C-alpha cells in the first residue's frame, strides 16, 4: 500500500487545483446550481480537452490517460474543495467504471472514448424505490424485442440523469433468465418513452433525477455474473471516489474555520484565542486527518486491486461521511450567526456533506457491510 503521493502525483494535484481555482471558484458553483443543466459547457470542455480530467483513469486503449485510480481520487479531492459543478462523478466515475467492469469489449471500445473526451455525458442508473445501491432492490426488467430490448420501470436518484446523453441502466435480464440475473443496458438520453424528472434535492450543486422507462428501447451491453460481483466492485469504487471528494470538502471547511477565527473579533479579542474555539479547531483537524487517512488508504487499495476492497470501501465511506458532517457543523458554529446566512458559503459544503452522507449508502449501512465482510472471511 502507498501512503504518500509521488512527485508526479503532487504536480498533477497542483495543476488540477490551479485550473479549478481559476475556472470554478465557489462563486461559479453558486451561479451554476441555479441553472437547469448545473454545469458550464465551456469549462467542462476545457477540463476534458486541456487537462484530460474526464479520462484520468480510463486506459489508453480506450482513449484515456491511463493514469490510475489514485489520480482519479486526487482529481475528486480537488473538486470537493471547490464544489465543482460538472457531470464528472456521474460520467467518469459511475458510468465509466460500470462499463469497464461489466460491458463487452465491443461497447468499451465504442463508449469509453466518447466519455474520455467529454463528448458524451453518461450516467449510471441503479437505485429504485428502496434507494439501495446494490443488487437487492433492482426490479426493472427488460423484455426481448428482436435484436434489442425494452425497459419498463423507474430509477431514482440518478446523478445528472436529466442531462446525460447516455444512460447506463442496471436491470433484470430478460426471462427465462433467473430472477436475480442482472444485465447492463445502454439507453439514449432522448429515447422515446423515457421521462426524466429533475429532483428537488438538498444539494443543488449535484443534480439528481428520477427516470421513468416506458417501453424504452435499449441495448444490452454486458451481464453481471458471479452474484453481480462487477456491480459490487463498481459501487465500491464509487464509494472510495466519493470518500476522497468528501475529504477535499473537509479540508477546505477546516481552512475556512481557522481563517475566520483569526479575523473575527469578539469582546476585544480574536475568537481564535478562546479556548473553546481552539478545541473545536483541534477536533476538526483530527477529523480531517482521519478522513484523509481512510480515503487515501482506500484509493491505494482500489489501485492495487486489494482482496478486501469491499471492507476498505465501506470503512472509508462511513468514516469520511461522519467526519464531513461533524466538520461542516462545527465550521458553521465557529462562523457564528453569519454562518447560517445565505451569503456565507459554508452552507453549500454543509448541504454537500449531507447529500454525500446518504449517497451510495448511509454510514450505518456501510458499517453493516464492513461487519458482513469481516464475518465472511475464513
């Protein structure tokens, strides 16, 4: 396992941070969260073409940079610092990993170069009525229609589902396949019979939608075998990626709290000189370091193909989710009355923290997954 970044990785981080600070400051997040699309097409094009961010971990044979999972997580950590509003998580993390893990070689060659270049925005539709990101809650089933398939059902909490050019759908395989047999389907975003309803979620910087499939024509691009192991791997990778994004939010909130404590005067003294505020900042620092340790360890485990990846992913998601919420709450407290106002930016990270806490499963769910993985070990 690697616990420190190489010089090349540190330089990559600096380049990403410069780009995001220049092109996507928090003022841009405020502007974009009020729009229907939720992102700036020109900035997204620059991120994909000039820096190759959409293709960081996609292998070179599919048009990507082939850098690796750690570089992907570095990118996400920097995006978490600025609340980067773009379809990166949906397209380059969820959809790209699902295709890499489960699609046939033909469709990897066809779809991944388009995602890597940013020409096509993709997303992954998994959760349904129960909101679970696993194989237990999937009821959408396909029916054969000649060489294609027809999908009927509803997918909920689909990230960037209202703007995606292509939707990668996890659904039941057509009969006479077993009832628990799952397949991966490709659906065009503008397909007849597909209704895409944007959801009013707590975090407007990460758009989500409910997708209703009514006899929608789809192409089966892969199958999940061995108890949907490829689906579980995809969700584990997404949980690790999200943990690193959250770690970036933890860090910027700590910096914001410390900076404010060194500026705000109360009773003729800087509030940072009060023991209670010092304790809060110290507790936040401990949470940040724990969050980073869990996120970085998980990123290295994913890069190395660790056999215990499911347990590591569950630990990282639960640990960083809890830390992010505590840090966000404490940051608001240190800012005092202004921390609760719309004009202060702290609430934007608090909303992202709350959204990320339940996205891909709550901390309690991931702690249960960790215990199940430990019990399953010989």
